[in-house]
């Protein structure tokens, strides 16, 4: 036997017997995005590497450690996209979106790549859906977006989740705060873990995310919180967001230690975390990023967005028992008794399908008993066994699989029977 080739670490196959759950969610997402009048964008899987270093930030974990980058024919550095906001902004600038309309509401869905340490809810290829609003500097757009994310989880039936919000202020104010944070933490730098010692130099805000007990204690005792250093204007903006959320009955908690792992944010940031998940509990995250369009060479444009992990959503929905097995059920299984009736039976199968019922049949010429086992395994709602008698009489018994009861109907009227008996 030759060696088997396995899938790459941190990647997974979406198998034919589970894909229906993903498709069900994908369809619902599309509907919800269109309720909010967002339009879809599809950008390439790879982009120039500098797009991400200039937007997500050179010293972030994503850019520093996790990007899948390669030289294109030995020349230009390209990267498999680790997130989608930068790509959408690149496209927004490249295609002069602002000339088409002052406001753009855009959604996306697709695979992303980060070379993270795989664990439950964290993969190296994972799927995100998300959305971005360009062109509004008002808190209604922040709330439109939070409401959209919140509504998605509510409509999908999730119960155990909480919205957290914070404000990082604008860039100028933040750099003053960062100086203060550094000077308060300097006396404790030597006690920190090695990772935090590095972060202290290049990305000090991320010290808030360290799970190490000693670092956590240092932060709890000595780190000033950015929310206490916002300007009056930033405070007012944040308060307006809170009021608008309350107005829509959207419950939130302020998490003053939340910083998010990407550099482009300004002012409001948020995350929705699930209590049904383990340590990777962020269902989605996002915030305002008013400088990014300009930083990437476009005209100054306010923007706000969020992105959400599909895998974490699926895990949370499984944990909360939200998948309805009914959706996976086959309408009718057709057992074909022998070769004499195969041709007629295939016509009957085709005919029922043409009336929009899902039908499956046997492809291995097995015994009727084996076929009925298959019907059960496939969770068929009904089944029929076609033999010579049935073809001759033109009548057939339709078995209801849930209780074993049978109804005799004309073969020509199978679809009619199904339409009367399937909701
Ligand atoms: P992010 O927080 O890096 O933000 O990712 C958003 C969501 O993607 C996370 O909350 C999580 O659900 C999922 N996610 C991230 N990494 C992984 C992974 N390795 N495996 C599985 N799921 C993962 C962004 O990507 C920003 N672009 C969001 C944004 C949009 N901000 C403004 N606009």
C-alpha cells in the first residue's frame, strides 16, 4: 500500500453529508444581508503582501507571524488573504466607489488563511462572512452594523451570546495613551512573559489579550484604560452609539480592555462572544476605521465593518442544538424490486423529481430489505417499492417512514400525494 496523503494541518474538508448545514446558513445570511440592503463583493484570494502590512499593521500577529506569503515567479510578494477588509478597501479605491455613490453597504463571504496554531474554532483556512459600510461618519452606521451582526445570530436561533463594545479613540489620542500605558507598565516589564516583552515594544495594546496569569495581574493593577482617556468628542460619539443600541433593545456590555488585533481601528470596536464556545469564543468582531481608505491611497472616507467566523458559528449552533434534521430528509425513497421494472421505475423517479420532490433510489441492485435500510439511513419521509404487480395495476403503496403506515395511490398520483402530505 502506498502512503496516504492527508489534508494540511489546520484545514478540513466539508463533507457531502454535512454541507447542507452550511448551505442552510449561507442562504439565510444572504437573505439577512439583503434585508439590510447590503450588496455582495467578491475579491481575489490573494493580494499584494504590502496591502496587509499597510492596513492590518506590520507589528500585528496576523502580519508578523501568520501570513501565507510567496514570491510570484520569484518577483513580487503575494499573500493569501488573512482578512477581507483590506481587500474590500483596495477594491473600493481602485474602482472609485465614492464616485458611484456616497454610501456603500457591502457584504462578503469566503475563505481566509492565517498560519495560527490550530485548535477548536481556530483553523489555518477558515471562512468569514462580513460587511463594511463606507461613507458615513455618524453613529447610526456603527449601530446599523452591530444590529446586522446581532440580528444574524438572533435569527439563526443562538441564545448564548453577548455583545461587547469599547472605544479606542482616534489615532492621535491613542498614541498619547500608548505612551502613558508604556510608562505605567515599564517598571513591570521584566516580570512579563517573553511574548509580552516583545509586544511591549511594538504592539503594547495587545498586552490586554495575554492569557498568562502574571501578565494579567500586571495589566489589572497597573494598566490605565483607554476609555478613561477619550476626548469629549469621542466620549459623545461612544455615548450616542450606546443610546442608539438601547433604543433598538440591543443589550451590550462595555469591555474597556478589548483592543482587537488589527491596527486600523478608530473609535468604536465590538465583538460578539458566545458562551457556547471554548477559549476561541469570538463569533465576530469589527469596528470603525476612518483612516484606512486614506492610508491606502484613497480619498478620506469614514468606514465601519465587521467579520464573523463561519466555523465558530457552526460549532455554537451545534452546541445549542439548532440544526433541524428535518431539512436533511429525503422526500421519497424508491426501491426497485428487479430488472424487469427498472426502466419504468427510472421514469417514475424522474417524474416525481420534475414535480420538485427530492427522490433517491438504489444504484447497487440490492435486496428490497437492504434498500429499505438505506431509505431509513437517508431519513426518507416516504418510500415505495416498485415491482411487476405495481406496474401492472398502476397502483402503489406509499409507506410513511415515521410510523410505518401505508396509503395506496395511483402511480401517476404519487407527486399529488406528496404535495398533500409534506409541509
Ligand atoms: P478578526 O477579529 O481578525 O477581524 O476576525 C473576525 C472573526 O473571524 C473572528 O471573530 C472569528 O470568528 C473569525 N476568525 C478569525 N481567525 C480565525 C481562525 N484562525 N479560525 C477560525 N475563525 C477565525 C477581522 O478579520 C476584521 N477584518 C473584521 C473587520 C471588518 N473589521 C472591520 N471590518
